């Protein structure tokens, strides 16, 4: 599949440079584009980014915007990443990602419910090495696997205050935000609704009143519900999921904008042992039944976990993020932001196996240059 997305080269133009002009060898834009291209080819570290610039030769460096004959060193990359304004870089990448989402949506038959999954991730080794604000909260398009925004969670805080900052970055009109129970907060629901979006939020005991009301409703066998089921088999695991949705709590609960409550039951059977595990979970949504059927709610709920499967797992396994010891100032967040961008570009350009796509781009670096909006001629 070939997709046309806004060039990343435009998004990284004219970023404020903290360095003094005197003695500056390498343009900031060129350094960031180098990092993006190197990560598209599978670079895991700052030294690997510097190696890409050295190993692929002066012509490709010139294409990226370098003017000095020597490539940037690892220490240069480290210094730039440590001192660049990470929040401004994230804002630029957010605008680029949302333009890409809008462009790709206009060019395809997009589903009526565009899911945006929010979840946080700890940069484990960076945190252990003393990095500040090493917990990041991200939002990803469920359909495309494209990160739409990311913010750092302040040390000695949690994801709830950071959620307001992340939501403020996003264009939520027509979007359905999904999140786990930690972010099931009145303020979060109100912010999403005020921005023109909808929510589907897991409900657990951290909201005891709402949780008790939903559990009581679905414990009643006579409660009026609509039902959807789904069965999947993968290797030795057979799963049956059943979603029941109800409007009975409208007018009874005062949760902001609530239109339906949901109960999802899951039966997971190990086909080798015959053992079955049962799970029950609850959720609340601002989507009325005429806008989201039980089946559509089931799909949104399941695809929320794309943020784990399509992003966090890839950052850890393919890019070795949890083993990274980068810890200086803004560098861990900058590295994570660029990993997000590389993964998102691979996804919208049709890759399903990111590790294989990185190997392919490493063998054909002109493809990596083209992916960010540059055309390389031998």
C-alpha cells in the first residue's frame, strides 16, 4: 500500500535552536531528520543515529540538509536531544500526525467511529538511571496505529493531570477517546465532550459509585440490554466475548454525558488443557445507541489495546526502549517522540511487521528518505 502523508520535513522546519550561531556545524532540522530516517531503518540509540549519518555517506547527509563535510558525532546528537524543547517538538509532531490522519481519512472509507486510545508508558531503564519525567502519556489512532500526541507526566504526579495537556493538543471533533480506568474521571469526560468528542472509559473501583451502579444493573437478569458476541481462535487460545449495553442509567447517574453503560464478559479457553478463564469488565460511554451499537462498542473496546500491541510493545521489543539508559534532561522524551513518528510512518505506509520494515529500509535507505518527504537520486 502506498499512502500520501504530509512531509515530515515541513513539520521540523524552523524549530527554535538553543545553540549560539558561532561554532554551530549542523542545522537542527538536519539532525532531527537524520534521527527520523535512522529510526525508520531500525536505529535504537543515539550512537546508532550518528552511525547512520556516517555509514550512508555524504550525498545522503547533503539530502538531509547537512552542510559540513563531517557527519555529526554521537556526542552532538546527545547534546541536541538533551537541550531541545521537547514539548515544542511534540507539538510539531502532533500537528503533523493530525494532518496525516485528516488526509488519510479523506482519501479512504474511514469508519464512522474514529477511536483514539490513550495510555501511559514508563521509560524503565531511563527512569532507573535518574531521568526526570520518564513516564509518557500517548494518544494513538486505533485504525492507523499513528501516534497523535504525547506528553510527559511530571515526577511525583500521575497521568490524570497530564491528560488535560494531552487532550488540549488533539482535535477531538468526531473522535471517540478510549482509556483505562485510571483516566475515568469526571474532568476527563467533560474535557472530551467540550472538545466535541466522545468517550468509552473502563470503570473500576476507583469510581466506586459508578462501578456499583453498573455492576448492580448487569447483575439483574431482567435488565433491558442489547448484546453482541465475538469468537476468535488463535493458536491454543479460544476466546468468546460478549458485550451487553444498556441505557438504563440515563437520568439515574450524574456522570457527565453518559448515554450507555457496558459489560464485557470474556471466556478464554486453552484448547490444549481445556481450562477456561472468565473475566468481567465494565465501561461507560457518551455514545448513544443510534451512534454505537453493542458490536461497535465491542470493537472500540478491543482496539483500545492497539496502543499496547502496535506502539508500546514495538518500542520495547523492536527499538529496545526499556533497555535504553538515556537519561539526560529532555533526551528520553525526544527519543520516544521520534520512535513514535518512525513507527507511525511505517504503519501508514503499509507495514504490519515493523522490524521487517526497518530491515527493508536499512537495505534501501532511499525509501527512508522518501518516507519523510525527500527524494534521493543516486
